[in-house]
C-alpha cells in the first residue's frame, strides 16, 4: 500500500482566522504522534487568507482514525461557523 498525501485548503472568515489557526496549531503535536502520521504541517497563504495543511499518512485507514479522534472532530465542529467556504481536501499518491 502506498503512502497517502493530503492537501487541505481551509478558508476561514476573516474574524475567525486567528481562532481557526490556533485550533489547528493545538492539535499538531498530538496528530504527529498518531500511528501512521508521517507529516502534518500547517501553512498560511502568502497571497490569500487561507490556511493549508499538508499531511502524509501511511494508509487511508490511518487518516480515517485521525478523523475519528475527539480533538479532530472538535476542530471540524468549529468549522461550521468559522469557514467562508467548505474545506477542500485533495488526496494524492506519489506517481
């Protein structure tokens, strides 16, 4: 099974940008300790106000387990009010 790469574009409303960024920052270290997590990095757009996550997982089931964690669900729940548009998630495999 090949490694799964995930690229997520998160576009918070202006008034929730800092809160969204802090919520993600709070789960970075625990996410990196999850089984199957190779990489979980947060970036900010230099030409927009979006946040970007670049993730690498050993398998799709490892990513599914991450989505099932209470702290991940808590961030997703906050997105309901915080986001200007839905998160765009692109899943990729190395060519």
